[in-house]
C-alpha cells in the first residue's frame, strides 16, 4: 500500500478528541488531520463529551484521563454503553495499573501513557477504527490474571439458568444484544432482559465486566463485534 493509499483510507476514520488542555487538543487535531483522518469534534469536559461523542458517532474517541469534571474512563464507559461501535483510546499521564484495569473493564480498545509517539498513536487509532483491541500483551495478561483471581470459582455462577449461561457466553464473544437475539432465536428485548438479569445476579454494573468474567474462565482471545454492529444497551 502506498502512502497516498493509506491517507485515502484514513480519510474515512472519524475521531473525537477529549483533553482538558486546549493546546493539547489543537496538537492532537493537527497530527490526526495530517495523517488524513477527520476530527469530528473535541471537548475539554467529560460531561460534554458524554453527550457529544454518541451524537457525533466517531469511529474512535481519544480520551484524556484526568479532567476537571471526571475522567476518560468514565467517559469511555458512558460512550460504550450508549454505542458499543465507538472505540475508545485512553491516554494517561503515566502508567497506572489500577487505571489500566478500569479501562479494560470500561470497554476501552487501548490504554497508553501520554508520551506515546506520534507514529504509535496514529497506528493505534487506525487499528482501533478497524475494531482491534490494542493493549500491551503483558499488561493485558496481568489484567486478565487479576480479574480471574477476583472472580474464579464464583458461586454466583450457580444462580444462572442454562439460558443465562448461554447468553453470558455470547456476551463474552463481544456480541451485542441484537446479535445474541439472532443467535438464540429470541426477541432483542428478551436478550436485553437476560443480560440485565445476568448482571444483577453476578453483582456487576456493566456488560464489559461480564465479558471479562467469561475471558477469565476461558482466556482464549475473543473476537470484537464488527464495526457495523448495532448498538445495544444492557
């Protein structure tokens, strides 16, 4: 692929930028646009971003972690709940094991320190737009190990019905409620109700937690839903 071909492909990638500093947002916009991508919006406010990002529906949201009215992980969680097709990349000032764990739990596609190189950031945005999860392999392994140690042999699993276990397995593969409904021959509302029941029984707030629970039990890689998947709530 030539450079011009790459730029042509990048023009279809729509990005939103969240950072509390105007200068940082300007720099991010400039480098993304120089790479041929389209920056569809930006904000310095977590609460504003939670409204704007689902409305603008970018392919990727690049989220700063520390904000005056919240943080990037909270925004990621809200955005992914509203529309799981939107991929989120979280940038933190420094590596933070707890924040990494929370980013994975929130459904982020990647988590990086803000000193990430320009070339690496562009590559990460491209890969996230293609539906990839981009985490350092060692960091991802540590996160899975931590989650498994917290939830292995969970007695609450015994409270799930056979159908709920089937639904949980599909949640773990990254399927939306609509896709689960098609897979099991259910109404979409019924699939949504099953997912809500599962989360309640397992004491979880987000479907990403349930997906990671499945990964903890069976650590083989799970496919991410295609970019064309329809959004679905819990």
